[in-house]
């Protein structure tokens, strides 16, 4: 399987990435917020839609589902706790699914925070992670429905995956995230190197996604909330007191990012 499955990057809206996992014949669409670019990619690559995988209920992740189902009736996998009407296969933590038409095995990881019911999909065989708006390259999603404690627990789950796991998140937010990361850890040399690398990609019109778990552990402040350098910076910036717990520190970091320009 490792040599037969591929992933197509399908840009949508201003900064979304939709994903098509395929074997040259069948394809599964991940978070298809817009049907038109998915249908175009299917036609261009002579692929047949076999499944839809959803991570959470926001419109830019599910908006294209009705039109795709009108094109072809396929199973729709999604979170059991996120109230998406189109979902036919409702999923919980630790469920194991096989994607129709592809034979791709995925583990379901519940990652509440961005929304209460958000899930991610992990392929141990391929070392792929589809995490919607939970973990971003250099950042994480806003807390629209969940708590800092929930999001920290969710990110801890993802950070514990193998370092070579490719992270297929849903937005091109990387440079904005890394500018904030530099504000948090100005002396992080791995981060300084990454900023140059990712900026070069963007200058040449190349996506910065997927990223890798190992790189996120080194440079993503939201995965580094327990690092002394991050905690000290929060104190110096007046965002926390020195004796705060991890969840409170995380909440302060997320709030700082919310207002960072």
C-alpha cells in the first residue's frame, strides 16, 4: 500500500487545502469545503470518488458534501459528536476504519478544542495525519467551542505520534503562525531556519503543508507550552504569572495569538 496511494493537494477559497487520497482509480475526499475543485481534480486525474472523510462541522470543511453526494453516493465518515447531517458513518476515539475503494486503514483520534467533536485520522501504515483545524504548521486552531485543557490534551495526542508523520492540516497559515512563534521563542534556532525554508516555499508558490510532527515539536509554540523558554516568555510578556498550570499557560498563549498582528 505504501507505494500505491498518493495525496493530491486541492487548494480552495483563499487559504484552504482539501485533500484527495487516491490509488490512481478511486479517491477519498478529506474535508471538501467546496465541491467544484474536488470535482475538477477527480475529472482531471480520472478518479472515481469512493468516500468522504470529515473532521468537523465548519462550513469550509463540509460545504461541498451535498454536491459531491449528488455527483456520487458514497459513505461519509465524520465525528459522532459534531452534529453533521451528511455523516453516514459516525466515529469515536480509537475506532479503526478502512476507507472504501482504497484499503487505507485509519485510526480515529478525538481532538476536541477547535470544536467539541473534532476528530483526526491517522494512518500508521503511511504515517499520515489528517487533522483539520486542530494542529497547523507552526500553530493550532482557535478555541471556538472547546477549552484550553481540551485543546492541550488533543495536541498532546498528536505530538505523541511518530516524528516522521506527515501532517495534512487544512489551511495555509504557516507564515503567520511562524511570525508569532518567533515572538514567543526568538532564540529558537530551529525556528529561525524553518522560517527561511517556509518563506522560500511561499515565494515560489509551493505549499508549506504537509509538515511533520518532529518539526512541529521543535518549532510550534503550542506543542512547546511546557518548555521553560515558552513559559518564561509568557511571563516576560505579562501574559501569565509564574505559577500557572499547563492549561492556563496554553490558554494565555492561544489568547496572545488571537490578538497578535
